[in-house]
C-alpha cells in the first residue's frame, strides 16, 4: 500500500537547528514542486469540475480510511489507485495537482502535524509525477487509446499500454517506499532496508496487482463521463473502498505470522542455551575433557576454511563440532566419563551410542536439522567403513563428520588423559599419516598436516582460547522477516482455500 511516515513529536517545528528529518522533508517538497512545474507545459486540458470533483472525493475517502502498516511506523492507503488513474487520464501535471489537493485535505482533516502533512503531500505528488512521466516515456498515451470509447481494441497497443503502466506503477511504489523508509529511518533510528522490507517489500506484489484497478477506473470514467452514466461510475467506486478491508486483513494475518516467527526464534534461542548448558555440564563431569568441544570446533573451523568451503558451510561444521558430544548428557554416560582408565568392551558399546543420541538432541533444533545433525551423527564413521553408528565409508560420510573426526582425534591426542600425557604434535602428525585412508579422509589429513593454523592451535593455548566460540544460530540466507512470513502466510491462505 502507499504509505505515510510517522514523525515523532520532537520533530515539530522549534527554534532549534533543523533536524535531519526536517531537512529531508523540505527536499522532498522542493522536488515535488519542481517536477510538477516541469510537467506544467505539457499539461492536458482541464478535466472539468465533474472529473476533478469525483476523483478528488474518491481520493480523500481512501485517504481517510488509511490503515497502519505491518511495521507500525507508517500508514497505508489505497489512494494510489486514484493517483494513477488521474495521471493516465489527465497527465502528470493534473494528476499531481489532484494528488496534492486530496492529500492536503485529508491530512489536515485528520489533524496531522504540519511536517507530516508537508511530507505526505510532497512524497505522493513526487511519486505520481515520476510514475506518469515514466508511463509516457515508455510509450503510454494520455489518455490510453485502448480505453477510449468507440475505439477498436488493438492487442499490440493494449500490450504496450499495460507494459508502460506497469513500469510507471513500479516507479510509483519504489519512490513512495524509499521516501517513506528514509523518513521513518530518520525519525526512529531504524535502518532504511529494515523499514523497506518490513513495511513495503512484502506488499509490493499486492500493490502492483491492485494498481491495475487504476486502469479500470480510467476506463469506466471515459465511458460514463456524462449523464446517468456518472451514477454507474460512482457505484463502481464503492467496492474499491471495500478493498481497503482486504489489505487490512492481509496486514493483520501478516502480523500474526510475524508474532509466530518471533515466538519460534525465542524458543530456538532457549533450546540453544540448553544445548550449550549440556555441553558445559558434560565437560564438567570429566576435568580431562574440559573445553574439548570448543577446541574441536576451533580445529574444525580452520580445516573447513583451509578446504575452501563457504562461510555458511564452515559455520554449520563449527556448530556440529560444538554439539558432537551433547548426547553424553544422558545418565548412562556419567560413570563412563568419570572413570579413570580404559573402558571395558561393554562400557565401550554403551559409549558408542552417544553419536546417535547427540544427533537426536541436535535434531530438536530445527535450524540444525540436515547438515549439522548428519555431521553430529556420523562423526565416528571411518573412511574404511569400520566406524559407527551406520558403518558409512568414504564420501558417503558427511564432509562435516569427516572433519570432526580429524579434529576430535587431534584434540584427544594433544590433551592429558588419566592413562597418558598429551602427545607432541609431531606424534599426532605421525598418527594421522598412519591412519590416512583407513580411519581418516586422505585429503583432510593432507590439508591438516600442511595447515600452519592447525599447528598453532595445538601448540599455542592462548591462540586456541582466542579462537574458541560459543554456539551460533545459523544465518537465515534469505530476505527476512518479510519473505519467510509471507510464504507461510500464503501457504495458510491456500490451505484454507482447499
């Protein structure tokens, strides 16, 4: 929907130095005035009292029925339909005059602050002038020949008109959205892109579709511009007012899905904190493995980077490494973790179940399902297929799991255990080479041995401490919150229709 900004009371005219929002509003008004004056020489004939009166009235009515936008920082109306209709009927100049007049009357009637009145008049007028100018530059006629009574419909001409109108409409909504987003950003401190995505981007498709109503208004106006036909034209305008309620419902549904998204994020944050607590609890049971998961994560991150993986893949592997032993929180592992000396065969069989149980816990966190969960489950699989729990081999083992296997082994060999002291890094290299191609992925062994960073992580504890991190939420690599919520919203609408 076309939008208004919300200007806080502190921006009301004062004797202080002009605020950025005030300077911005002045620039918008100046641009709107300048473009309107430039459109004056090419103006069409005056539309007459009927044309101006009926469109002005419809415009004011839609302005008065404005609804709050999704982000709560602006208002939206359907008056853009009348702005565009007036533009294609009478040209950029008269369209701007009608838009400015209707916006001024409605804003003053609603007792808006002066600065807000000035901004909304300026931004809507400028949006209208630029939209209609674009429409004409793309070949659109004033008024469109395809809409004139008694004219044979030319398919090619109609197509060009529709394309030109779509281009003009897009310019209108982009201009309107950018100007309002800047104003809201200056007034509230929010970022331009954040406001744009929250208040404008999600509804852009609906607005472009609804703008086609402007052509219908223009078509009916040209056909019922005299006598009793004017009554029919007025009757047609009534459903447009009802369309406002459709936008209001869409906004309300969107807000409900936003709340669900926020609740979902809060739930996942709580679960993430629980997982981190589990990791710390597990390591607290065995002083010899304190910090083990964080060290394995740091090593895994370095190996993944040296392998040339994307930042997203590196992050997923790092998180999997942090959580690879989380299943040991189960009670049956407590005595095994605290036992001094080697495990018996029966105890070892119990310990081997921790990989699958870790994956089960990680799977409770929806953003860790898939790559992270698979890496956790398979981090004890061997290259030769003799590992557990599934006996996978070679490239059937998830890459993240293969990396964690190497990192886990390095940390185990370079830390003190009840039954032995930490091994020197040269001994670690020898062991990796010894089991290259049997226990470990050969490529990963070569990368690890040749990594200066891995060697430093093992030998320099301060450097290692600087590179250990807490669990991180995976980044959502898509526009959000608008598109995730919009997708779920439209799924719900379709489900209801079925």
